C-alpha cells in the first residue's frame, strides 16, 4: 500500500509527467521543455498538459474527498490527452524515436505506473465514498 501511495501521489504523477524523455531526430529533452515551448504559441497539447498538472496539484488543496477524486481524474485525463495530441499531431513523425530508445521508454513506463497507481487509489476512494454515502442515507431512511 505504501508503494501505491508513493507512485500514485499527485506530486509524483506531475513530476513523472514533466520529466518524460522525448527523443527527436536532432533535438530531445524532458516533456517540460516541449510544454514550455508549445505554450509560447498556444499549442493545444501544451495547454492541456499544463491544465492537467494544475488540476492534479489542485487536488492536494481540495478539502472534500469527492472533489479531490474528480480533480485527480480530470488531471490524469488531461495529461494523457496532452501526450496523445503531442505524438499524433506531428505530421513528420519527428519524435517517434521516443518509443524506440531505452530511457524514453522507461520514463513512459514510470509515468504509466504512476497513472495506474493513481487510478487504483481513485477507485478505492470512490468506493469508500460510495459506501460512506450509502451508510449515511440508509440510516436516515430508517428514521423517517
């Protein structure tokens, strides 16, 4: 359970997203660099990636469990959509080497592990909320 909490933590998820290694034909680096460069001209993959990070980090400050769960889910979805848009939006397949080299593949594996742990934690939290709400509503129905 400690590993699930570590790999599924919103900060670890955001850091693993930002440090994804992208390998191009002549230029490569962490995904953070591509997000910063894309933000300057309003690239949609960059804006969705940054929004995903904001939602994920905002989940740390949310006070209610339901809000936290929704913020994390939206953040993971936006980060995943950002990566999808980044790799499918290029016409020349300039960054396809990211899926052929060892270090970029390992960084994607670490991000996928973090996403999986985050989703497992989110499902556990949603089930816990469901049973808490169900118990509360059934005790109210028995009174009246």
